[in-house]
């Protein structure tokens, strides 16, 4: 049995977490910043266990990072006054059905996440991991105080794909496009001649 570290700031999301804006293979820079691997984790509001773990991890990161959050100020700002990563999809993305009745957390890292399948085998085929799949994510929360911005951020550790989902972002997968028989009456022999 693997040695499980007891880190109150680390969370493994539930298996019904959906991945969106998934940049797990190549880091991307936003507004000229440091290139990072990232994913938006869409967590159903019905997954109360994962939401409770995330809230507890944010609280633990706040406690652990009080000195950093205080900075040169006289006191530590209250958690409610800080930017936190757990956001309400219904409030912040009302026009996106993928975020309906869900919370979301944007996680990122400068190092590539490990990516495995449901049986914990490494996924090498990039087409297997896309925005829309369902899986678990290993994430960690930490306090930050940078350039006048203070809050709690979410780091991306690893990803575990559990099952396929409808691709998000309007792009279909080649496997799905060509799964049906030829509609125009063509057969494989017609293409081979």
C-alpha cells in the first residue's frame, strides 16, 4: 500500500469532475506570463464531499499562509476578503451549460501533470485527454501575495481520466465523426478503388 501523506491542503476530486480548458500536454502563457499547464475543474454541486474537502483545504491554506498574506500589513485580511479559487458556475458562467449546477476551480502548474487512466496506467495518446472528459484531479491549495494581489490559489498535481464525455468547445473528436456507417451509400471498396 502506498504511503499516503496527510496534507490538509491537498484534495483528490470526485470521479464526476469534468475537465474544461484542458491544457495538460502543452503549457500556455496567459497575457505574456509564465507558460503553465492548466485545467478548469467543473465539480457538480451534488458532489458535496469534494466541495467540503476543497473548502477545508482553502481554510488550511489560509491558516498556513497567514504570514505571507499579512505581508507588510498590520493584520491578516479575513479569508472572505481574499480571492479564492472555488467559484460558482451558475453565478460566473450563466451562459455556459457545462458550468450549470456546478462549482469550478482553475488549477495550474509550471510542471506537467501526470496523466493516468481509470486503471492508473499512464496515458500517452494525447487524443484521450480533452476538454469534456470526466476524471479525478489531484490539486493543492496555497496562499499567495504577489504584486498587491493576495489570496488562495490552486495548483495542479496529477489527472486521472475516468471516462469520455461530450467534447467542450465545439470541436468533435475524429473517432466520433467517423464512427457511423457511410451515409451516402459508399463502402470501403469505393474508397479503395
